[in-house]
C-alpha cells in the first residue's frame, strides 16, 4: 500500500493534462480517485488505466460552474465511497479575450467563476467533513501568472489565479491547527491541451521547452503525500528554459478589439 492508502481524492479536470497525470500518480500511491470533468469519455479512459493496474477510480461528470452540482457531487461521493480526504482543484480555463481593454463583463465573470468561485464552492463542500476528522488536504493549481500577470493568460485569468492563491493562504492560516493542509501550486507554461486555445497556439518546438504535465503532477502528489505533520503552503514550478513570448503577447493584445480601434495595427 502506498502513502495514500485508504484516502479518497477528488480531482477536477481529471480527463487530460495535469489533472490526468495527478490522478494516475495519486492512484499509484493507493488513493481511491474520483475523477471529475465536463466530458465523461476521457474520465472513463483514465479510470480504466487506473483500474487496469489494480487501482480504484470513479468517473463523475461535474459542471464546476454550478454550486448545486458541486454540493450534490460531494454528497454522492460521501455516500458511495466516503468523505473526501484530498481535494485537488485543477480544472480551469482562460478567457478568449485577454486584454482588460476589450473583455466583456460576462466573459470576465465566467472566467472568475470557473477559476476562483468553483474553488471556493468545492472547498466549502468538503471542509466540514475534513474538520470533523481533524485532517484533510486541499491543493489548488494556480499559475505563475499571479507573479507575472500579462496577456498570455489574460486579465481575468490572472486575477482569478491571484484570488485562489489568496484564498488558499486564508485556509492555511485559519484551519492548519484543525489539521487542514492548504497548498497552492503555481506552475509556469505547461504543455497541456489548453495551449490549443491560446490566441497564438505555440508551435511544437515551443511546446518542447515547456514543462510536462507529469512534472506538475509529481509536485502535487508530493504535497498530498507528506506526513500529517508537514505542509507546503506554496510551491512554484517553472520551465528550465525561458522562451520568447513577445509574438504571443502581440497577438493576444488585439483579440476582441473592435475593427475601428484607432491604434490597432493594420494588417
């Protein structure tokens, strides 16, 4: 049995990228994994990989934009499997319009809802059981956009990721003496499917110098599998090589700009 034998881990955005790799590694450590995401098919595929090597996993479709859906899911997990011991808030998305000058209030709110409000709702749903047991681990994947906000992630994404960092620090400061460990992971550019949604999708050569999602997942599992007496409140992880992102930023600056914007470059 691994370091997490007998633990139940809820992983959001578990169908691909960092969430997928995290689920596989947590399962190797003996945890029962509840895989959540919007699409069931990729979740089922990850669940099969875990089960094929003797692990335990359940795939559960979940819209993290809905508070009601979150609370219903956590209630179902408690009834079907048991209370959540480890929550990994990994799911997230960036807005299409990245410039604060042009983003609509609706798109701003949607981005904040997925990246920040959903983390609050998921945390509030699992926290009472964790406090009652006197232990629990909540890990949220933020971003180095918190440290260096720019047009790569966009105004709304950076603000939301800064918000979850603040919220996780609040949890750490407030509940650590009740056995709750709260950790923020701040990754730099990682070669995940979300890169396809960039204003300028990076080339294969550019992706080659980014981090592999497996590396970020290893950092998450490290934080989850420490002895109860230790917690890592915040962990930065970034690519070894810094690539030139000026072309990406130039393109992102004008996404969503009205055609008659006076200072927009003519093409």
